[in-house]
């Protein structure tokens, strides 16, 4: 007859089985009742007499070891079931291996090294390691990118399982910003202190893997600290979730809205329904003080453990190694699922399905299931529909109510408390960041490429994020980023370079500009065949031709009556006049002239021509020399070998980079603050090249597209990015939104608007060509001298009215011509006044004549 002899402690004929459980805990109470029911069921079907001897471990490894010795020595048990905790199993394993008595541990996890060291130690409960993948899938479903893991430091099974959780979260793209380790008997002060630290951080998603008693204390303290309210997410693992059915008063007071993962076992079958009825009656009789009498996963596993041993011992009296091998061959479907052991590692096949529940009121609601390799489903059967995410399920109840996707998992800003975004208040590049204050200097408006990119990024977040820009008036960008570390700003937006040194203070988004460092040098001539015209501007060449023809005409007019060769047909005289005009630029014919008037004009013009030709030669030589130098300087080696001076951006990291990496001498680098300062430094020959980050280089080349080019390789350094606090849960969402801005073309449109203008504004100076302003006085002298000679010549030819009229008309036309020319060169006002003053006099002289 089947009987339980643990209370009597006497030996009876038959096969003895021992069990070590914590009879004071809910788990132990369920296990005891389930084991007794399993013995009853086996008695009705087996052909062997079994006796079950149950000992109380009192949740103490020492007591568990003493109980094992008593069962083996006094009760002569063939095998031992339990204990529940890994520490207890560890204390019993050595004894069982020495006596060759198999131990079927009911602990959640048994390390692989333990079964190698103690071959008679088997794990009778399925490994719960796969639940960590279920938790990672839940976190990923709601697009949470960072979590805090809270686990028990003195629980070896928790320590063993936690790495699986970390790996599962990492594989799902979720970061663990903190692992909070709590001692098993943590004091109230310790819990308050640690929870206060968690409360001060932005992340509000917590995964709790603790023993049930410690978890209860944690949630009660979190409830008092208002951490079970809006914006908080709590996810519990199997050791906690599998016991919520038996602690209605506790979960109703402090665990509302918690999402839990617990082991799955079929609860709707006929076998479970029949055993459930018997379990409830027996459990209520033996434990009248318990509020709930429903069996859980621990009861089902204990029932299956007894049946495993009974099947192995059925029909024989084997023990030791033979019994161990027989146990490893057991294969049947029990209450907790399929019972089958994996050889060589001595453990039951791991659980691959888990319940997802939501604690509501005094009980919980089943949200669905998670299956390894399949995903989430509402039901478990052949036609179940599986999904990768659980967001399509019935709406879950969170601590503050139904899910609100705009404010979950981290602290978010509100209209009353918007995010404080620091912006460089004194950026030298207005195209990127421009801060403009009102007339009182109080209110500021913000514009620029970086500002607009940030605005477009915020628009594409899946939630509303109120923010305000605040100008930072310190010129140091390192100090600006440091304000995030000092918690004065929630983020920094601007032309801030992503640097490794700044990662100590903040984290950055992916670059929103091209990354790298470019070398900028003066542009070479685009067409070497036309280099000879570059010393003078187009207007200068035109004026030289006009004045040359004018002087040639006057000399021809004066000399034609003295030189027969200057007479002839109109075509002949025109050719002679043009030859005479341009020949004066290259040769002297003063000795062949017959009139002092023509000689006077020729001397002055020859002096001006000498100055023009010498200036042309010098400027052309300079340009050709610069082209030659430019051809040898588009690389760092050439600049270093020539000991050239280079420029860089003020206040940036480039000074150290140029000296330490590119090996420039400190005295050969100069810093500048604006694009105009770079251009002026090139013009003054202060620098031979400048190093700029790619976005600034593009801006510089867009503004001075005719004068400078980028040469050589692009040196890989960080681009511009937005800075956020380290560990900010908002960062992944910002990165995703930033990618959307880039992929839909918005980023390119903003780039074209602020950085790459369609028309090149650099139309002045024409690569240092000389203009009219350089020779204005000389042109006035030579033109005036020639005009005076013409006037004297006409006067000397007679006193006819026609002659005088012609003279004054020519003089008036010349004066007006020079007035227009001076207006072109910027001195129009004085010339116009002179003409206006002379015009009435000319009219009077004409009428008088």
C-alpha cells in the first residue's frame, strides 16, 4: 500500500524516494501537495510499492545537507527530489555523488559545470533561460532601446541566468544602461537608496529578476516612492510571475500594471482539470491560511518529477548508475509539458513557450504567449498566428492606465517643462547656426542649417517632444557639451563636431553632415592658353584699347599734313592710324614726328605704356609662379616640406590634430573664426592652405567657388552631430528620425538652401587681376595731354566758327567720358560735379565764339 513515511521517519519495505522542500514557502507547499497526488496516481497504475519521505530544508543549505544525509543513511532512499534553490542543491550534490544517489533538482537553473562535477545531479525542471528572449522580444515590441536590469546578487541561479538576459537584449538591439544588484536580505534603506538612483535617470524600463520575497519588498518601496505611476514600465521574470496567482493582496496593492513572463504549461487538458480539483481540495485542507489554492508551474514540475522517478523505478529495484541512466531515458508528457532529459548535460529539455500576463486588480490577465523561433501568439494550437511584436494584442494596462506611445519608457518633456536645447550663441558660421537677438537683447531667434535639421528630425518622432532653444554665449564648444554633463541642458544642437574626448561628457547622434577633414588651396587657372589675359580685367583691356586708338588718332591727325605716308584712301589712313596707335606701346618714334604737339602726346603716352607693360609683366609672372606652387602643394607632404603656414578653425580640435597627427609645427598653424577671414588670409599670402571640416569646406567653396578648390584625400574625423546625455533613451529614436530626414530628401533640400547656393557669389577680384582703379590717374593724364594737344592744333589752324565749335564739342565730350569712367571706378560724384560746373562755361564759350 502506498504511504508517506516522512513524518514517522521509519523504514518500510519497498522503494524509498526522498524529497527536500521548503515547507514554509508557497512553492514548498504546492510541491508537497503535488508530490502526494503524484504518488497516489502512480499507486493506481504501477506495479511497484513506493514510499515518499519529505524533509523540510527551511530554505537553509545546511539543513538541506543534513536532510539529505538522513534520507540516504536512515531512510535508504534510491533518489532525492528537490531542493528548490541552487544553494540547497549545491549542498546536497556532493553527498549524492559520493553515495551514487541521483538528485532531481527543482531549481530554475543548474550550471553546466555543476552537472559535470556532480554526475548524479539532474535538473528535473525545464531550464528557463529562453524566457530571457521572450523578455527581449517584449522590450523590442514597444521600441524601448534601453532598460535597467534588477537582479539578486547572492542568488547563484539569478547570477547564472542574468548573462542570458543581457545577451538576449543585446541581440534585440536593446542596451542595458545599468545592472542593479540587490542582496537577498537588502534593508529598507538600501532599497530606498537604490531606487532613488534609478528615479534620477531618464530610463524608466525595469526588468526584475529576483526571488519573490525580495521582489515584493522592492515593489512596495517603489509604490511609496511613486515609481509605479506614469512613465514607468516593470517587467518580471518567472520566479516572480509564477507566484502572482497565490498573492492577491500583495499584487493588488503594489504591482498594478506589471508585465510578467511565466512558464507555460497546458492548463485546459482533461488531466490537469482532474488533478486541479484534487489539488485544490487537498491544498485547502493542509494550508487553510492560504488565500489561493490554485496549482502553479512549481506544483506541475513537482508532480512530473515524482512520475519521472516512478517510471524509472517501475518494475525493478535498480539504483546508482543504472537508475541514473534509466532516468535519462524517460520520455512522457506530463503536467508541465514534455518530460525528456538531454544526455551528457543531465538536464531536462528547456522550456520553449512562456505565458505573457498583465497584473490587474487582484489577479492577472493573459495577454498571450511567446514561442521560441515563432514569436507572439494569442493562442497555442496548430492554427495559431504568430507575430514578431506584441503591439497588435489587446491593449495592456500599465501602471498609470492604457498604453500611451508618446510618453512611455523614459522621462519626456512637457509644454510646462520643455527640453532645454543648448545652441552655440557665437558661431562664426551663420549658415549653420545664427542667433539673432531683439533690440533689448533678451529674446533670441534661431536659424541655420543645423537648427532646421533638428526641427525636421523632431517632427518625425513618434511622440511629441516640446523643446526650447537657449543660446550659450561661451565660444568653447567643449564647454557647451559639458553643460549636458552638468545637467544644465538636455541636448546640444549646432555645428558641434563628434569627438572621442566629448564622449566622456555626452553621446551623439549619427552625423547629419559628411564626415572628414578637407584641405583647401587657391584654385589654379582653368585655361592655361588664356593665361596671358588674366593680369588685367576685361574692362581694363577695353579701356587700354580705347585710349590707345584715341591717342593714335590725335597723333595721326596732327602729323598727317607733315608726312605724305599718312595720306591716301580712307581705308589706308585707318590702317596707318591703328598701326601708329598700337606701335607706340612697343617702340619710340619721337624722332620722326614733326610737331611738338604730337611729341608731347607721345611722351606722356609712352610713359603710361611703359608702366602698363611693366605691371602686366610683373602680374603675369606672379600668377604663373602661383600656379606652379599650387601644382606642388595639394598634399600635406608638400606643405610640410615647404614649411608653409596653414589655417584652421578657431576653438576646434584641429590644432591638436594638425600638430600631433599631421605633424605641422605649432608656429606654422593659425586659427581664424569666419569664412571671410580665411579668404582674406589667402589674399594677404598669410597662409598657403586651410584645413576645414567637410561641412565648413563645402560652405567655403560654395561662397568662393572661383578662387579655391579642395585637394588631396579627405581625412577621416567625426562630422557634426546632436549631443544628448549619456545613456539617453531618446537617442535611438532621434537617430531613426534623422535617417528619415535624410532618406526622404529633406536633408538635401536644406543643404542646397543653406550650404550649396545655385549661383556662385564670388565674382569680385577675378583672381587678383588688375582693374581700372589701379591706373585711373595715368589714364586721365595721358588722355588730358592728348586732348590739349588736339585743342591747340585745331586753334592753330584758324579762327573759324567751325573750328572753335569742333574744339569745344570735343573737349566737352572728353570731359563727359571721363566723368562716366570715374563713376565706374567709384569716384563718380566728384567727376559729375566737375562736368556740371564746366558744362555752362563750355556753352558760354561756344556762344561767345
